[in-house]
C-alpha cells in the first residue's frame, strides 16, 4: 500500500508559478513511473508529466518548456514546478505512482486555479 499526499496548489495570476509536491509513504525508487494528471471541469483527465524510475521525463505538449517534473528520493517526494501558468492550466492535479503488478496509487488531488 502506498499513500500519496499532494500539496502546493492554490490561486495564482496568469504568468505566475506554483510548485506542487507529492509526498509518498514509502520509497519512490521502486515502481515503474510516477507523474501528474490533471482534470478540469467538464474535461477528461489528462496526463501532464511523468518520470520513470530511471529519471526520464515526458510532458504533454502544452506543458513543455513551462513545467518541470523532478524527484527527491531521500524525501520520497515528487515535484511539479509550473511556470508561466495560463488559465487553461486550471484543474485539479493528481499525482500517481505506478507500482507495476502491485497497482497504481493516487493522491487526493490539489486545486490549481489560474486567473487571467
């Protein structure tokens, strides 16, 4: 069992920055990958960024150049640094950890609101 707790969401003006954190209850060095999804009202959940256990990162096109995913293995924490935020980035952001055959675990979500 893995518990994930997100933090760092909030209200920010367009062009501003936020850093989301996802603290895991156990080591994040195991498993296949971790990442962030987001879901805006009336829209499907969208994969924003992911990072493999080997450190390879991938981003949705709209996040490239603005968002950076990273991990601190010593703190069992994953981060999403979001710069130059846009109103379209407004959503609930969820972190996940893919543990392979053990399943995928999710955090409870954190709200990000970007005002124009």
